[in-house]
């Protein structure tokens, strides 16, 4: 061949090779592809349009179609990039292993808890049934408190400590406070109930702000109302704390929700639980003492006149709990929604 013929043949061959390697559309000739794993491991593939330079100044520029995965054109990257990709792969593998380990641990804990609860329920089913029966529950509490009351001041201290953990768990308190006054009398029942209830609320508040802050935060974030409560507390800490304490929310929510709001300090929380808790402790102590006196009178064959003041207070508390408290809480939340 002549020189011109060899150059023409070389150009034609390079052009054909370029077309075969990277077709510009789906109807072009099939391309030669490398395994994706090999290309990913050693090279960095270029997805945008590329240009292949032919030899010398006579070579033409071939604009190649966009890479669609598995193509043969690629350029090598530096070893640093390869090392970074390997590091990312190792980190991804470690994260997957950690997630799998966490899932297994959570599954084991859940299974163990279910087995423990089922075993306890099976062994103490009679006591559990009594817990849901109001009369049996009341009778069991009175019997237990009478045994404690027979120990004098030591028994009153034990009651206050036990009632502290009872309140911390968010369990109902009115029945217990009434029974305590029947066992310890008005004064002893009032002191033991108020001190135990106050310390229990402070314990729950402290746990919610320290050890259980992450757990409580995750649970509260699932409730849209907590965002409104937090916004209201930030603007008016004392007022909002009192509204939350008098709200129809469960006792557990009242204690732990306020623990997540930074503007509510320990003095503010103590003030709120005292203003809210003391009147109710006073009422339940009076009710328990009155019930104890009527029980003794009935054993002696005597009757007592109705206590109009106590009955009026009970009616007021009932109306307040079922009507006034939900209405005030609803208006407060509605105003917070409007402001937001």
C-alpha cells in the first residue's frame, strides 16, 4: 500500500473500532463490555459524553454516546481513590454488621421479656385478676396498708417510699391515697401520700432528663401534641407546666413530657406538682378518713350524717376532671396551633 492508502485504512479501522466499542444508539452494533465488578474495583467509569482522539493531526474526534452501564471505555483513577472506595466498602460492611447485631440483641431482649411476663402472669394470675377488679384491688390495698400501719412511723416511711415508685411508674394514685388515710388516719395519710407522690414525680422528672432522655425523646417525637406542649412551655414555663399537670393526660406523660422541656427547671416543676398534687392529696386523705370513720360506725351499729362539704368537693373534682380540665387543655392547644 501507499502511504496515503495506509493512513486511510488506519483511519477506517479506528473509526470502526470506536463505533463497535461505544454505540451511539440502541440499533448500533453490540459493544464489548467488561464485568462491572472488575471495572468498579480498578477503574472509574465516565458516564458523560467522551471524546476519543485518533493519532496525529489528521485524526478525527469521535463523540461517543452516553455510557449506559457495562461499556468498555473507562479511565484509570489514582490509587488514592481506590483506597477511599475500599475504605467506604469496609465501613459499609461494619455498619451492616452493627445493625444486624443490634437487631439480634433487640430480638433477644424482646423475647426474654415476653417469656418473663408470661411466666410471672401464669404464677401470679390470681393477684393479677385482683388488680383489675376494683373491689378486690381496694381490699388488697387496705389489708396491706393495715399491716404496714401497725408498724407505726416505720410503716409510714415504708408506705411513702413504696408510693414514690408507684407514682414514678404513672399508676393511679387516688385509690391508694384514700386507702392510706383509712390505714394511717387523716394526718398520716396526707403526709405519706403527698411526700411519696412528690418524690415520685421528681424521680420520674430526673430519669426523663438523664438516664431515660433518649427513650422518652423518641416516644414523645411520635406524638404531634408534644411539639405544641414544648412550644407553649418555651413561652410560658410556669403557666404551661400547670396546664399540663391539670390536663387529662396520663400521669406518666405529665412527668416525663415536662422533663424534656429545658425551660422547666426543678423549682418550676416542684412548684407545679405541689400546686396540683396537694389539693388532691388533701381531698383523698379526707375521703379515706371519712370512709374509715363510717366503717367503724357501721361495725358498732351507728350511722353518720352525710358530709356535705366532702360530697360537694367530690362533685366539683368530677366535673373539673371530665369537663373543665379537657376544655382548658383543648383551648390552650388550639391557641398554640394558631400561633404556629
